C-alpha cells in the first residue's frame, strides 16, 4: 500500500467556517446537496443574465442529466421546497448494493454514496456514510452481499470534510485498520471548526494521510488521480481513475462536492468563483483524458441507485454516459453556478 502526492501546483487553499441553521438542512439540504441560500428576489431571478445561464444549463442537461438542474434552484428558487428532507432520506431503506464495473461497486444509501474500488492489494473506499451504524450496516453488510471482504479495506478517501462523508470512518478504521485520506485544506477545517454538523453524523477522524492537487492515491495496481475542486469545501477532492468491463476500459471522474452550500457566508463569491473555475478546469481535464463515466457521492445527482437497477436488467452499462454527456454534466453545474453568481451580483 502506498500514497504518493506530487508537489501541488496551486496556492494553499483555506477553509472557512460556516454555521448553518436547521432550517437550511432541507430538500437535499445538508451540507452536500443544497445551499444555505440567500433570499432571492423575483426581479433578480428573472434578470437576463440569470435566465441566460439557466437556459444554457437546461440545454446542456438535455433529457438525461435533469438531476443536476437542482443546482439552478439557488438562483431561481421554486415556490415550495422540493424533494425529501435529509431526515426522510436517511430513514429510507438502503437500496441493494451493486457491482457497477469489474473493479467498482456501490455500497451506499439513497441519500449518500460509498464506492468500493478493488485493487490487487486491497480495497479503496470513497467516502464512509453518515455514521458508524451505517458504515457497519450499509457498507460492511453491502460488501459482504457482493462477495467483497471488508477486511481488505486499506484506504478510505474522504472527498470533503462534511459528516455525511466521513461519519463512518470511526467504525471502519477501528475494525479494519483502514487509513483515511483527505486534502490538507479539509483536514485543517475539521480540526478548527466544522462547516456543518449534525448529532447523527459520526465524529471527524483524526488527521491521517494528506493529498493535494496533482497528487495520486495508489494501492496495488490502481491509481486515483486527485484534483482539488474547491467551492463546496475549499479542499474538495475529485478523483479520476480507470474502470473495467472485461477487456474494455473506461475513464471515470468522481466529482467530490456538488452543491453551493455557502450562500450566507462573507466569502461566498470567492467560493462560488472557485467552483466555476474548478468545473471549467475539470472539463479540460475530462476532455484530455477521455472521461466517459461521471459519478457523484450523492445519488440525487448521478442517480446511481436507478442506474444499478437498469444494469441488472441487462443492456448497455448506464454508467457509461460518454464523453459528450460528461462535458454536458460539468456544463450544467458551471452554468447553474454562473446563474447563482449573477443573482448574488444583482
């Protein structure tokens, strides 16, 4: 097992503290799925600049990427909240786990995802659910249903420092001795002041392995390339790696933090601009690397649960969305962010 990080090429990122209210945790509304939104006037939402970006987002979404348009509701809020609350989502029965590719497995909930990547030297987990109970029941139990041995878990890459992604690290590290990998920026944020917290989230893990922009997480025959995509947190990790279907390989991008969850903070413009820049950079990287699989750590965006059901029914793998759809997904995210910036600047 090894972890190698190349020297970072960008300036140090800093995390800022955020204190949300309970009311802000609604309708995909935790730290990871909606903004702690500023009030938006109807006039601002209907401004030409906002509408231009929202139209571009809708056009990019087509009929297959509609879930990402949820981000546009920050700029043009619906009359009533849509979707379920985080409490309702967490209470839903866990969906069946599933093998997505020969080396990639879904072991998450309807609310938040954990991904397992198998390697020649053990298993890498991407994120760790909300708490220890979920880690044991959903991750551990799901892996066993899929024929994976949880004792082979060697690394947990936490995409960002919010409790619905690190909450189950305690169980997994204590039971299996797994090491935890995060960005320097988010380790620091968690050590100083949590951006978001809930009583049903596990406690932050102790600082362990760090990786920064341009780094690589390696285990056995598998490498995960790391890019820092700030905004959701200032140290959000997005990963690029190969997945296989028999002799066919695909390049996957797992986006580490999607929503604009910082709307009431003094540095909101800085963070949103960082997000806009990150999506633009990710589009360039995805083009160069031929990314044709684009996944998330929340089912509410990539619809992994529904795709696994389709996969089990046979036919083409629905996770292989193609290079064009990957570009369009990132475009939807960027255009919704640009619409939000236009509202905040109005």
